[in-house]
């Protein structure tokens, strides 16, 4: 009881201290965090989105690159490919982030975007080795505090699943180049497959993920499943409303969801607060998650 009280007091202090944190149902959040903390590091795992969650939204006054952008911006791709991707983005990205359309209204456009973008990647005949070069040339911008999150999860052996509608190969290579991919981690995303003889990307393998169908990470029967299988609590982090479904691929007793609201705060805050337990606005940091992880024994 004494420990519970200490934890509660501590939580209250930290949550109220952080800037950029919005919570609709404080009591519920307190209850969830307390359960996660008391049941400890062996009963929790993390599922997090990549683009604009693990990475920051703004960098030097501009939007930071997504995993798709790392390919688009590379010097190894043709001008034609570059222009095509920029045109697709100019057409579809405003739809993705529009505060005035419902997810159902956006859905067919997003599917079209991914169909076209993936076909463009195949048409470009990208070589396996180019992925390494692309990630060296343009790096993604990691959100403040995420490196500590990764390292704490590694040290406490908390499984960390990166579940993204970006490009698996780029995300994985970006993490490797920054020394941030550890044994306890797994990246599930759209995966380019390379011809064994030519080294050229000739197909995507596995499920196609876009921002609205991230509800099944499909890890049944894998080595990684053994890591999270008996863990009843999960922390979900994402920046798109669709990210709330990311942990639905497994059953949990408690799901603590954290939403990063990077854009359109005034129009979207209510929606985000009705969707996620905790909302971090204004491109804020992972500090709050770090504080929760620190409490886990
Ligand atoms: O990791 P996450 O699931 O957030 O990755 C999806 C993001 O990738 C979307 O928010 C979208 O804006 C971006 N994207 C992109 N280029 C594409 C497709 C998606 O930048 N061709
Ligand atoms: Mg995202």
C-alpha cells in the first residue's frame, strides 16, 4: 500500500509537471499506469508507430522526413521518380491530415496513394545496397526522449514493436545506423523484397499497411511472439488516429495509449483526447513515457 501511494504521488507530480500533456480521464489514466507499474516490467510491452511518433514532426522549420521520404529524397533515385512521389504526396498528404474529413472519407484516397507509391518504388528498380546509402544521406529525426525509451526497454527486456505504415527496410536501416535496434525490438511495416540474383526490389512481401489498417501486426508463430505473448499490459504510442488499433493483434488486460498530436491542435484536440488516454501536443517529447518506464521493476 505504501508503494502504491508513493507511486501515485509521484505520477501525479510528474504528469502535472509536464507541459504539452492533455488527459481527458485522469482517474482512468492513473489506474492504468498504476496497474502497469505494479505488475512490472515482465508484464508489459510497447507497440509504437514510427513516422512522426518515434520521429519528430518539425525539424528546422520544416516537416522532418518520413521513411518513404528517405527514398524519395535520395540522390540514387531518378528525377522522374522523385517528381512522381512529390506529386503523389502533394495530392494525398493534405487528405491524410485534413481535420474536415472523416477516416471513412479519407480511406479510398489513402489506399490509392499507397498503391501508386508502391508501384513507383517497383518501377524505379531500387537496389538493396541503395537503402544503406539513402539512410546515410538523409537521416530521420528522432523525437527527444526516444533514445532513452529504447535503451530502458533494452535494459529491462521490455519487448518494443515498431509498427509502421512506412517502409520496413528504411526504418530498420535507420535504427541500425543510429545504434538503436536491439534484441528486444522488431519492425513490422511494408517490406521491400530484393531479387536474389540482381539485388533489385521486385515485390513487396507480406501485408500492405497504410494509416487506417494497422490493426493486426501478424506476428503469430514468430520468435517475437514468444517475447510479448504472456504480457497482459501494453503501451501504445502513435500520431495518427488509426494508430489506436495497433495493439489489437493480441489480447491485453490494460492498454495505455499515448497520442502525439503534431498538427491542427485546435481542431483535433478533442478527437485525440477521446481516442488516446494521454495526448502529447506540440511535437512534445517521450519524457512522460520515460518516467513511466523508470518506475517499472
Ligand atoms: O510510421 P507510420 O505508420 O506513421 O507511417 C505512415 C506515414 O508515412 C503516413 O503518416 C504518411 O504521411 C507517410 N507516407 C509518406 N509517403 C508515402 C506513404 C506514406 O510519407 N508514400
Ligand atoms: Mg505516424
